[in-house]
């Protein structure tokens, strides 16, 4: 974090310094909400969550060298404290102050990214591209909510030129609140789908929430929008910003970014990137899955809007080898290839991953699927659709794991021609035992589920087994 006096922090978060004599002290260490991550000189924010109270870990943070605690009640600890009404609200307020102070110098440009799918991949691509141009801060992993967003923003310094922030939401207003903390110069909307549909009520509600990214942009800002998604394309009518399109249907002659000659293989995806005005560059993209080409186009559109040249864009895209941990991550390439894509799952990302499996598998394809969560009333129907898609794609073997995903298995077997091609396993342990029996050399195995289903751990175990040739 940039250097601030405790009195300045207290003003920003509407808190009180305790003891009051410490107000002139200066802190500039990293801000953390996890006491285990605190480093000497850092700031610990004692959030009160649903199951844990950060105040219980304040002593541990002090032992690790915390120079300041942001707390909701004074603690009997020998360290300066700023006492606030709500530590989570204070975290956001502090982030807003830090970003505003850095922007006063005129160097910082903010890119906000939202969408039902692809935020983390697009962010990682931009971090690689923009990091070649100047100091860049980007969200860690999927830090994109009311806590992760401010944590990312607090990492900017007076040297930072680019802040690339994922802005996610599980309900209306969440993106608007993050946008208010770090107003984007460029706002990106990737896709509107059924991810977290339970929090939005409908896909129309999801679209309205995602549009919060661009409705507040000014006429000198840029809205980067997906031309291939009608709900995203309609957001052009809701923003005052200049629109920069991306997508396979985007027109380079009118300022769009698109791709031609897309070919997906087990080594990645090759395509020609076509930039605004028609400039064309071949790209050997090592992130698995043709659907990630859309994220590459979005990143290229943002970079172009920021004045980055084509060669730097392509070099950055080609340097990224995976979307993120547990996202189309190849964890074994021996006699059996294992792709672990079990960090998140929505109907759109599930369909994209299954299609990618078929494209990249040189031999038999094996899908190990768990539940898609937060779909609300559409959950049953959407799991049925996945089962039907597995059959239509002619995937060689399906293993469905867990009761919340069972309808995938039932829908697949209901197609009549399927018998042992689909197997249901009640637990991960049962699934692992089944896979030991059915997987053969030359198979490509995809593990896919929502994070809460926990199949990412199964994917790692399978990867460890077959990486050593077992």
C-alpha cells in the first residue's frame, strides 16, 4: 500500500485512531484480511464473517509483524489500531482512497473486467501484455468480490501504470460498488450467462447487473464489448463511452478486434488475430480450448485501446500457458492426458469445456463431471442439457460424481444407446476407483465442476497418478 499516516487512514475509513497519539505514524505495508498472510509492517483488517471473527486472529497478525490493525472494537494489544463500524466497509473505503491518490499523479489507467465467464483468463492475459509496457497490478486468482476487489486495488503504488481488476457479482449492485472504488478508464464485458443465476433472478437480471460495468463510463472512456453475445452487444446503448468491439463477428474496418482460421488442438489454439484497421498477426495460443480465443480477442481489444502495439500483444498472448490454476489446466500428459477444469462451472463453461475435450482428444474422450451450483430454479434443466450434450458430442466415457450432478447421468442414459458409457459415482473416492478401471492409455480425461463440488482435488490426484505413468 502507498504510505499513509494513521490519521489519514482513519479519515478515509471514518474511524478513530487508538491510541490517539499514534495518528502521525506512517504505514506502507501490504493490507491483508488473513492473519497468516501478514508480513512485517503490514496492515491487518479484522473482518467479521459468517463463521469466523477476524478479531480472534489479531494477536497472530501482530506476532507476524502487523504495524496496524483495522478493527471493529479496541483490542488489548500493543499495536496502533483504527476502530471502525464495519471492517469490510472500511477495507473498501481505504481502497478507494488509495486508488484516487495514485490517480492524482495522472499515470494510472484502470481496466475493469466482468462477465459470466472468462474474467480470470482475460485478466491474466492483460497482466502479461501490459506488464511488458509498464508496472501492472492485476487481481490475484479470482479476487473479484467485495473483499478481493479492494485487496487488489490496495496493491497499487505511485509507480503503477495499469490496474487490471476483475469485478464479479452474485447479485445486483455489486459491480457498481466495485466500479465506484476504482472507476475504469476501460470497462470490459465478456459474456452474459447463467453463472450465479440464483442471485440475479433471471438471465435478464444478470445482463442488467453486468451492464453496471459500462453505464457509468464517461465519453472519454472505452467500453470493450462482445459482439457475439446479443445481451452484451445491447449494452452499447447503455453507455456514453466509445465502444470497442471484439468477437468473431466484430468488424476490424470499424474498430473491432476479431480472429480468423481458428484451429484447436491438444497443444493449444492457433488463429490469426485481426486488429482494428485490419492489421493481422498469427498467434500460437497455448491456453487450451477454442472458447478462450474470445478472451484473447478481448485482451487484445483492451491493449489496443491503451496504445499497445501488435507485436507486444501477440508476444503477451503467446507467453500465457494456462488460463489459471484448475482452469483447463493440463496436469498429466503421459499415457493419459488429464485436464483439470474444476474451479468453476456454469452451463456455458461446461459446454465449452466439453467441446474443447472433443477437439483436443486424439483418442477416447472421458468426461468426469460434477455439479454446477448457484443456478437456482434452472439447475435441474441445465444439468439435463449437459447430459444430452455429452451424448451428442459422442464423448467416449462419462463419469458423473455426486448427487447434485446425478441428473447429468440420468439424462445421458435416457438417450437409449448409452449404457456403461455413463457411470454414476456417489463420491469422489468411488469415482477415483472407477477411473482406475475404465481409463486406458491414449485417453484424454476432463474433470469439470463448480468449485464447491470439490472435483479439482480429484483432478489433481488423477494428474499425479498418470503424470508418473501409473
